[in-house]
């Protein structure tokens, strides 16, 4: 059980790190959209938008853009990632620590 516990802890920490990166990418994308800056790093901004749009698309299918162009999908995505990170991933990590003793 020691090996399985350590594996769960490592997997949980890896997913926690990935969720943190996604949260950061969403925040950067929101700030860039507010500033409306054409960066010389056009390829990087396209990659950033393709990653965040893949997260926003299912949310926008359920909750359309509000009147006046307000898009709450970044906020909902951040809230969802926060819930997943704090509830599911922390539970996996705690269970892994319990298994490893």
C-alpha cells in the first residue's frame, strides 16, 4: 500500500500543478483581452487562446454571453477549477498520505 499511496500523492500533486497552470493561463488571457494588446509574441497568444477557448467552449454552450458582451465563462472556469482542486485533488492527496502511512 505504501507504493500506491505515494503514487496517489504524486499524481494528485501533478494534477494540482496542472490546475494551477490552467488558472494562471486563464488570468493572463483575461488581462490580455481587457488590454487588447497585439503582442509581438503572436504565436504564444494564439496558443494561449486555443488552450483557454477549449475550456470556455463547454461553458459557453450552457451559459451564453450576456447582453452587452459580458462573458462569465472565465470566472466560471476559475471557480470550477478551484472546486476541483480544493475538493477532489486534495482528497486524492490526503487518501494517498493515509495509504502510505
